[in-house]
C-alpha cells in the first residue's frame, strides 16, 4: 500500500482487519489451551479408573496397524468436519471427538511410560511444551511464511504412514531415528499450522485451527515419549 492509498477509509479497514485477525488468533490459542486441558483431564480420569490398564493391555496385544488406522480415520473425519461445516456446534463436536480419540490412543503409551519411570511423562511434556513455544516464537517473530512446508508435510505424512504400515506387517522395529524424524515432522507441522493461523485461516474457523494445532502438538508428544521409552 502506497502513501497515496492511505485514505481514512483504507486505514480504518486495515485496522478492523488487524483487530479481526488478532481476535481470531486469541480465540485459536484459547481453544488450543482448552483442548490440552481437556485431554489432560480426560487422561487423569481414565487412569484414576480401572479401565486404563484394561484398555492399554487390549491395545498392546492387538495390531497397532488397526489401532493407528482407526485413529487416522477419526482424525481425518474430525479435521474434515471442523474445516467444512459452518455450524459451531459441529465444529466443537469434531474437536471433542478428536480429543477423545487422542486420549484413548495415548493410554498404552502413558501406561508404558509410567511403568518405565514416572518422570518420563513429565520430561516429555516439558520437552514438547518447550519445543512448541520455541517454534511458535520462530513463526511469529521471524515474519516468514512457512506455507512452503505443505508439500513436505503431505508427502512426509504419506511416507511415515507407509513406514508404520510396513513395520506392522513385516514386524520390523521402528527405532530411535524414526522417532527423531517424526519429532522433526511434528515441528514442521507446528510451523506450518502457526503460519496459516497468522495469515490465511478463515477467521470463523478458530475451532478448526485449534484442532489442527492440537493434532501437531499431540504428534510431537507421542514421539517424544516414544524416544524417551526407547532409551530405557
């Protein structure tokens, strides 16, 4: 915008647009915080009940391919609904379903972590939180547009899913390097999601934006936990 374009009407429109985007960002991160707290609360309730051990043993005895397949399906449906529907109730329902799905899929991982050492979960949460804050700061303060990561995330996700499938079918172990690669993948997803939130997400889709960001944070936590467990 040139100096000649700075009419009162244009300036007022720019201020309104900036305020709308700021409100959208605030709502997104408040919903992200709510999703994290809901996830933590649900996990706490599950582990205070007699069902957590039963669920963990059942899932550990069954094929992880089926578990991950169901998880991916629920994730895709939740993300699709949250991004496509206009009804806020449907968007919240999608976010709630995704939180429940995440809580269930994390039960065996938390179960193994608690058996290996109670400090593992705390350390993994702190590492994930620190990485999330650092990556968010990079995206917000650098002014860079990280939308170029879209192709990498799309193909990287397909390769990762294919590797998990092959590992489940062939029975080979996905070791430390795979966990480290997936932590890097989750970090790239956080950068991409944050960049979209700052620039391109429709301002009525803050629930969907929170769901997407929560998904990336949960992915990082999963593989940080897996990395810590592999070192035991």
